[in-house]
C-alpha cells in the first residue's frame, strides 16, 4: 500500500528546515528516512513514536493517521 507522506514532509520542513537536519537530530541516515518517505519501507511503530514525540515533530496522537497513514 502506498501512503501519502506529503503532510509529514511539510512538518519536517516546518520543524527542522530539511530532512537532513531531522536525520542529524534523531541519528538516522538520509537513506533510511527517504526509503520510508517514498514507500519503499514502511514506518514501524517505534519509528512513528520517535518522529511524533514532543522533542522531534510534536505530532498529536489523534493526528498520526494524517501524517503516516493517508492513502
């Protein structure tokens, strides 16, 4: 299944300015994030929890579907 991560991409830019800066902050490689953003690999629950946390993207639990599960 292909998910639309455009809202997630916008939140990354809003909070960090770039995917590169986000990756540096959370210790991921850019290729790891890119694979997930481009639906080559699905985000797992721990990754979603990390990205949504207050000190990263600060995404409220009730909005997770909009960022990670929009088809």
